[in-house]
C-alpha cells in the first residue's frame, strides 16, 4: 500500500483554503489546513508534511518570515515550499527565493497548473528522499564490520561493500567492472566451502542451511592462522525476484576465544600442578621412609619439595602481581626523571645483573605520572626477562634512558638473547601468552610479566613496543612515558 503524501496548506482566507482543498482532495493526498503563520509552524512540526502551500500575505507572520523560519529549523528545512502570492512583481519573487521558496503560484491560479506543480514537487521530493535514504544506507553498509553482497539467480555479484571486496580479495575497481565470475567461483580461489553438503544447490535456501550455517574457511598456513567466515543467505523482499543478500561474518575471533579459554585452563592447570606434584610426592616419600632413607636421599627429596614450593609460590605471586597491577600505577606521587637511573641501578643490583648505561651523563629533567614503584616493577620485570630467556642465562644488557623534545621519557632495555618470531612479537603483551609452539608448561613464569608492564605503561598514558635487534640476535623493549604537565 502506497502511503499518502501530506500537504500543509496555509492561508488566512477561508475561501482560498476551501478552494485548494477541493482541488487537491481528489488526488489522494492527506491535507492539513492552517489559518496563519503561527499555526503553520506548529502544524509543520507536528506533521512534517511532504509539501507546504504557503500564502505570502498573512496578518501575524507573513509567508516570507514563515519560509525563513522553516528553512532555519533542521527538522523542517528539507520540506518543499510553494508560495501562493498575489504579488507578481520581480522583487516579491526575489524575496521568496531568498526566503527559501522552491516555486511560486500566482493568484488567481489555474487548477490544472496547480495540480501539475504539486505533483511534480511531490515526485521530486519523494525521489530526493529515497536517494538520501539510499545514500545513508549505503554509507552504513560500507562502514559495517560485516561483508554484504547482492547476487542474482545465476550467482553473479550485483553489489559488494568494502568489507566484501577485502574478504574476496577483489580490488576496489571491481565495482565498476563487468562481472564474469560467480560468487562461488570467486570464493573457491581463496576458501574451502564447509560443510560440503551445505553448499549443494547453492544459492538456494536449503533445509540444511536453515539448521546449520555455511562457512568459508581459509586453512592455517606458514604465514597466517586459520580464518573463518560464516555465510548467511537471505531472500529479498517480495517484488525483487531472483536476488539474494549474502552476509559474511568473521567468526575467527569467537572460535579463538573458545580456544584461548581452553589454553588458559590448560596453562593454569599445568603450571600449578607441576610444582604441586613435586611438593606432594617429595613430602609423601619423606613421610613414608624418613627413618629408612640415607641423609643424601633425604636431602635430595627435601630439595625437590622446596624447589616445587618456590616455583608454586612464584606462579601464584605472578598472578597476584598482575591482578594488583592497576593499583601500582597510582601508588604515591609521580616519579622524578632524575631518579630513573638510580632506580635502574638498584634493579640491576637486586637481580645481580650487569649492564652498560647509554647516555649515562645526559641530564633528565621533569616528572612522569607513574610512581617510583611502578618504574621499579617495570625495570625488574624487563631485566629479569632478559636473563630468563637468554640461552645461557647470562645476557649482555644495555639500558638507554633518555627523553625527546616532545616531553616524553624513553626507556630501552636491549639484550643479546633470542630473535623472536612475528607471531610472538604480535602477541607478546597478551596475558598468559608464552613463546611455545606446542605448550609444555616448562617455560618459567605464567606469561604475565610483559602484560603487567603493558598495563602499567598504558595506565600512565604511555606506549610500549618490543622488536628484534637490527643485524644481531636479541630484542629491544622500548617504553615511552609522557611527562606530567
């Protein structure tokens, strides 16, 4: 059912209102009457008409001022206005144009001409609104995180938004080219179609597709992880025969989250059970045979239990430190830059490590919002990591503490340990992540150290980066912290 167009008719003469109502009533329009400018503005707000027929000469507010008022209101400014005037001079028409009128009808008006102009304005306004709504819709679709495609009955692509072009590995110019390949032919170049039976008869909406969704799967490779798109197919509304809408949704993250939860449970279970096993078994053997075992055996079992206890304590301490990380960033006042190198020397002393300090004599002036304790934790964690992940546990370390003219403190910890893979570099700041291709649980710690560093730095408004050394084994960890203004 086509919705009626609404016309607001404004005139202070009842005879003119009645005449216009009689002329337009037969054209299947919804007519609203107003006797003056004030009432016209009120009814325009209430009804938001598709067209206003506005008399110029009115006692309270003339038509020119009503027109200006309507054009100044965002909610009403796009409504077409035809001014009905007995003034036929050029100055009056110019005033109407300047007020924002779209057209003029002079009194006395010709009924056929009146209907023709009204119908033309309504048709143009309807087309303009449809075009505007279509532009809005296309903009929203183009910005969507999902991919949308329109296909015909022959599986040829009629439309594809930006995300769809990315997923199908098509250039932006593809939209302006003749389409020769079908959707299925294009996706098969990059993806496997799963499950196979779900794609039988594509692009029909089979019973299988209603119960279980279709997927496009890009298997894992040396350079990339697996990628999964869910394919949803919809029939278009009645009146648009043979066309279907496709939505492609990236489901990789949801699958990864489920896998990450399982990995997290595995890590926690393995990391805590391994030292517990050493403690419990060592103590059981001691309790059962304490009077029969030689001193050397007693010492060995006691040491196994003690090392397991130390390791369990360390794992739990890592978790508690990570939980408390946000509090550390705001403990006490900010840290004076003049104290940074002293804190670094104390951290090296605590860990019994040696390091050369670059730019040791460069003056450091200013203050950062991160507390002394927060800086100490960061340095201890980064320096301990340099030793922990060095093949021989004896790294050569350089510490560079400097600042830019942009009032930003820069701390670099440079070691000669391992060169890291791109995968590790991409995930290094994630909690519980450890650089093992196959999880064994034997890597020290809980994988929370760098996540704790990142949390502290981000809390202070800073940035952190980790990258391989250029032309030499080892890594550079760089921390940037803004000055307190």
